[in-house]
């Protein structure tokens, strides 16, 4: 039995769009690349053919992964009357020691993207702030063993 995957409605929509693109556009493109590469002759020493087959394997693997994620998805609905951090919350944190301010959207692990300030509820910061309220201080134990104290400045949806 597969584990449920927490997704925001936006995350589920993005995955459905990616799935549609992979199934309708990328599959066709890769199929054409394979066909063209076969026309070059001997495929045993044909790098274009090998590249196209590798891409085909990646596309099919990603399609299977997205289908599995969507099949096991639990769509997160933001609680209406909660003033605490939950999945889907946009949280503004201040590092107590340095004064640095960070803004994060709390999402499920399947749609975490730290480069775009989307962190998983399973990450060290995500775990520490889940359920916390505005003006509360939380301690985060980093993977390196350092403890960082954050003050929650703002929570929004």
C-alpha cells in the first residue's frame, strides 16, 4: 500500500499539467527522435539513438511517478479558523541570531522546491514550525547538528 502524498491544489494542478505535456508532447517528440536515429543505420554504435532511448526511459519513468503521486494524493485544504502554521501556509520567519528574514510556503514533500521557497512539512524547518503561531519562537536542529532559533513574524494562506 502506497503512502498518502500531501499536495496543495496548485501542486496537484501543476503535476496534472506536466503529465499531460509528457503524455501528449514529449512522448511524440522522443518517438520521432528514435525514428530519426534509426534511419542513420546501425543502432549499436548510434549515440543519437542511445540518447533518445534514455530520454524515453526518463519520460516513461516520470509519467509513472506522477501517476503514482496523483493516485495517492491527499489534497490539502487550508483550515479556515486556524492561526497556526499548517500545510499551505506562507510563513515569514526571522533568524533570532542574525536577523535574517525568510519566507516559506509549507507544502508536502512531493512538491517541495527550496529554490522557490517551498519547503516540506517533513524538512527540519517545516517540522519545527508546524502548528506554531505568530510571534512564537521555534528551535530548528539542522542536519549539521546546529540549532537555529526562529521567530515567526507572519502566517498567511
